């Protein structure tokens, strides 16, 4: 068994995959490279093999976010398995070294993850969102280890919404021994949130390492932005039972808060008045689309299947509410859900 495997699910990864694979070659830690390709037609399989990857090939309809990552975990030879997405490029040569160091920060660390760093083409709004969110997870810039007290392991799923339960497998590392006890669920979306919740309930610790960043941001069209947010908030409803509150006062307050942060960032960047106006107009559009996707996604259970399919960036028309609570916790969860 090797010390560590880096595992990546791939579908038509293109230039971004090439950047990710090149960055992996520069890592200070030797590793097995494992790729699961689900039907690429752009040469991604050949590209991965040229970079030394062992490639598993599956049909496109066989892919699922949780199930495919379980396949990667089973096939990996490493005692630890670092997970990336094809467009998450390690930002430095010590990325893997720093993730692995997270397992030394406490007893029974099951999962370790790092932040997303916006790419050069990221909009100001996306840059502010990413930097502000990940900074909130480690205000002093140091790695943070979190573990539930035994009494907290029966908390309802909704209690894990936010920093307590946040985890991303676009930039993560998992201890094989932990995964053997708590594998991924074969869910269509938000598989990383479910894994974190169940790892924490099983007594494992979760570590965030702010120095183990990956370049990971997107430039979406309006349709893509709406669809991605619909899928994300449908996932939050499926996992936690969370519905984004609806109301004009709250909506305006939320948009105002986001734009205030963007306005401060634009001023700090030294943009001209004209550039600030254009930047804030684009930010307004970005936040409005995200909020629309959130409001629709968190009510996906009330929408017709055809509407869910049209709204989803993945074309998924299903709604799968997960039963993650013990009966006593489920009752408390239902009381807390707005």
C-alpha cells in the first residue's frame, strides 16, 4: 500500500485538467495518481495516462458524485486519499504535504480539506465570496481541528449547516481507515456534506488547513449560475432540510450586505469610478442570480419534475430527501426548519 493516492473524477477536463495534472507533478510528496473518467471525448484519458495516472473508465450514466468517489477510494492504494476535481489546481508544490500534515493535529482525524483560491479571471464578487468564506473558517490563518462531543453526535442535520459541517472534496484528503467505517453515500449531489456529517457523528475529527489551497473558481453564464445555485440549494434541502427564507426585507438586506462587501473591495482595489460602476453592476447580477437559484433550489421538492430538470445545471429532475437523523433529532430538526 502506498502512503497516499491523489484521486480525480474526470469528464472532458480540457486545459484545466492539464493544469491540475501539471501541478501534481510538482508536489513534494510522492503519490499514486488515480483518475476515474466517465466518458470523455476530448483526450482527457490519454492526457491523464501521459501524466502517469492509472485510469478507470466508466460509462457516463454510471457516474454519481458519491458512488464514483467510493469507487476511487476502493481502487486507491493509499492509506490516505487526496481528492480533487479536474478544475481544482494545487496552488503550490506543498499542497499535498500540507493536507497530510492535517492528520497530525489530533486524534482520529478522518477528513482534511483546504480552501479555494480564486483564479485570475474570477470576478470581484466571486473573489470576495471565496476569500471571505474561507477566511471565516480560520480567522487566525492557522489550521483548525473540530470534533463533536459525544452529546452532540445526535444533533439534528440542520445543526451541521454552515462551518460546523462544511467540507469540500474538491480539495480534500480522507483517511482510508475512516472511510472504511464511514463511506460516501451514493447520492447525486452534496456527497461531501453528507460524508462530513456522518464522519463527525462517528467520532472522527475534521481539519481545515488554510495553507493547502487550490485554484478553483468559475466564470458562469447567467443560465449556468442559476443552475449551479439551484443544484447547490436543492442539495442543502436534501441533506439538512434547509429552506432559504423568502421575504422582501430579508432578500434586500442579503443583497445589500453582499454589495457592501463588494463595494469595499472595489474601493480597496483602486478602481476608477467607471470601473467601480461596471464591477458593481456585474456583482448585482451575480448575487441576484445566486439568490434566485437558492430560493428555487430550496423549494425543489415543491416543483414539478420538468421544472427541476430545466433549472438544474446537471439536468437532474429528482428530489431525494435524506433521512440523516435519529427519530428524536428529526423531530427537533423539523421544529427548527423555517
